[in-house]
């Protein structure tokens, strides 16, 4: 387990998933504010897209 100064504990699987999903590791995510904001914006957009799909599916039922 890797522990970063912002209090995150990352396993190898988490590190791999972060690299695959966002092209950045937790160490870079931690020290680069611009990269962190970019990753969080992408996560929020994905979250909103998923919620919209759920609303559409619920509406079709």
C-alpha cells in the first residue's frame, strides 16, 4: 500500500486503474494541482453522464 501526504492510501490496483483511466499516477495527481483538477473534472463529467443515463432508463420504464 502506498500512502500519500494528502491522506490517500493507494493499492497497486488503484494505481493501475488511475493510470488507465486518467493517464496519471497518484504521485503526480498529488503534486500537480492542474492535473488533479483535470482528473476531478473528468470524474464529475462521467458521474453526470451516468446519472443522465439512469434518469433516461427510469423514464423509459
